[in-house]
């Protein structure tokens, strides 16, 4: 009876050790923060001529072998990059959803994605294109 309970105890200790190692490996490969600096959900932003510059906040910093990619409305908008800021040109006005994704360049697999941020994009109106009010 003692050897059975001892064996069970050893197995439980081994399982616990494996869980701790697995947890450490998972946390070592994950990012605590993947976000756009200065943007909040539902924010109204002005995009002069459809252009925006976006800064990124990552914690920890982008690891070797990882690259960032910007997605707008679920479609990739930029090539893979190892640095930011991102410059968006030709962004449409209205509600747009932006997201950052991190990929492993060796395997091409998604490592982690930041939370999507929805923005209300406004564009300047060219005064020469405005309609004249009827007199």
C-alpha cells in the first residue's frame, strides 16, 4: 500500500513539474502588451488625406525571429516589419478596425495578436470640392 501511494505521489510531483515548465515556456513566448500608443476603442481620429501614423507599444520588445504586421478590417495592410511606427495611406473614412499581429518569420505562424481597436476615421474635406449652398 505504501509503494502505491508513493508511486502516486511521485507521479503527481512529476505532473506538477511538467505543468510549471510548460507554463514558463508559454509565458516566455507571449507578449504582455501588443497595442497602439495613444489609441482607445471608438476614438475619432483625423486622417489628413487618408494618412495616419501609428506608434506601437510592445512588452517585452519584439523578439528576434518575430515580425509585426498591421491589419485593417481583418486584412493585412502592411508587409511584415521588425519596427514601427506604421504609416497608413489611403485609409477610408468611417469605422475601421485595426489590429497588430506578431508572426514567427521561420515558420510563418501567428505568435500572438493584439486586441482589435475600432476607430472612427475622419478625413479633411477639400474646400474646392464642397458644394456651394444655393442662394
